[in-house]
C-alpha cells in the first residue's frame, strides 16, 4: 500500500512540473505611461486611464535600483510589463522608472 501512495505522489509532482501554469496562458504586453493614481491597499494603480493590479511578486526597479511598489508615487513615468487576464483585468509583473530626463526607448 505504501508503494502506491509513493507512486501517486511522484506522478502528481511530475504532472505539475510539466503542465503550463495559468499565468503563462495570458498574453504578455508592455506599456509606458505616467502613474495617475495608486491604491496601496488594493495593490493597484492607474496608468493611461487603465487600472492595473500589481502582482505581489512583481519586480520593481526605481531609477535603476531595486525598489518596491510602496515606493512609487503619482506622476512617475514608468515602463511596465503586464498580462492581459481579461478585457478589464490586467496584472503588472515588472515595472521600472527612470531618473528624471531619461527617456525610454521604444521597442
């Protein structure tokens, strides 16, 4: 009986490693814009008139160094990568600011 449990465990682990995650199923996009408003409690911000949720695991870089979502403020120019989960739901997984005067190169 113990061997069956062990075999089921290994099959479950192997299956979970080979299956794509739900996160990978959503299209990835990028954008550039100014932060119009921030809601730290809801982990959201509005850029270019659209609301984005900022993932808890999001990589935030401020002026070239490691940063945090809570260090952002309204009026900052940001470049961000996000997943389009639905027509109204978007989640940022990477975000960066540049020092004042530096421009973003278009891709």
